C-alpha cells in the first residue's frame, strides 16, 4: 500500500470526511499535522495506463473501461482526493441498519467511519487491520471489518475494478428498465481480499455506459464460516449525481434477484448516499487505530 505524504500545520478539527453536518458533531482534538492527499501524477498515470492496457485486452474489460470513463475516469478518481460520504443502509424488515459518515482513501483502500447516531463511536480499516472505538459496545451491531469497505465497493462501481485479482466475464446483454444493458460478471482470484468467492454482476447501459443495477452475493467467511453465501440480491440505482467529475449514486433500492436477474417483489433495503465530497487532506494518522481503540481480531 502507498502511504500518504505529510506536512506540518498547527491545529485542525479532526473530522470524518468533512461531511458538512457531521463536521459540527465530531469531537475537537488537537493534532500536530495533517495528511495531504498528493499522489504524484506520474503514479496515477502509471496506474491508469496499466489498467487501460489490461482491461482493453478483453471484451469484458473494454466494457468496464468504457464504463469507468463514463463515470469520470480513473485519472480523475485517483486525483480527486479522499472521498467522504454518508452511507445510510436501511433494511425494510426492521433488522440492523448501518448508517455512518465515512472517509475513504481511494488510492490505498483505507477507511474511517463515524456513527451517524453517536459521533464518539468510530471504526476503521488501516489497510491491514480493523479497529473500533466506542463507549457503547452495541454502537455497531454488525461486522465492522466487513463493513469498513463494503459501502465503497457498492457505491463506486466500476471504478474499484482496476486492481489485481479482478476477473471479468462478458455475459449476454439484457433489457433492464426498458433499456439494453451490457452485462459483466466480476469474480476474484483466490487470496484477493477477505471474501474471494463474492461476485458482482454489473448492468451497464449500452448507450451511456453508466451503471444501472448491480447484482451480488455475500460469501464473507465471518458470516459463512463453513462456506456458502446469501441468496443473490440486485441493487437498482434510483438516483445519481456527478461530483468533482465523478458520477456517483445517491440512492439504491435492493431486492432479491430472480433467476433471470430481475428484481423480485418489493424492496428489502433502501440505501441513501449524501454529504458526498472529495477533500485533499485529513488529520495525520487519520486511518490508523487511535489511542484507546480496540483491534478487531479475526473475520
């Protein structure tokens, strides 16, 4: 993983992602420096060129590359800075919700979350380990290691598919919401992440190349220690917005998926993204486990 560059300043408000409303809620602490998001342009260009070459070598890859370009492009994605947003995941059956303000280092896949209900409750992923700091042990009633980067991988498709270990397969096109779709299945090589048996199936509008819907399963060993996965779901993209040149979703409705890849019945989950912005600096060691935080062991 690449590490951020650092420079010295005096005092700043330690926030989670500069979310406008959440900035007012976070604890004020004194720090001596900030982490400046300044990835050298040559590094970004090298990464983009590598992805371009790899993706455009296959039919499925070409479809994904065109979709990346339609969503703003990898160069813009990696030069924009840290991505912050509120991700409000609300199951409609009354089960556990997940509602946090989060900041993501898109270059190295690190994350820090703040509970929308309690700004003193935080958790994160430092690139190697997950951690949590909360007065109330029930502040996050879900698997925080799994959830640290899950919102990014749901919200930032297909821009998160440039890494090693990503396998792409072009499936037959379909009509979805009365529009032709290119369909690409995403799987992962063994040893890639915590759940290499996961898959995504992207519906990409054949004309605009923008994401229309996303089918997926969860096979995370922390949930399925003996193997297996949950039934396939489909996330229907309801609303979207371009922010700093990157096209991102504002709302998904999630359904169980039918055998032919269509939504079944009524929505089972609503996901709303808000307070989305990119920023060029956060507090030094922002993604590292803070003093008093507990390391989350295992999956």
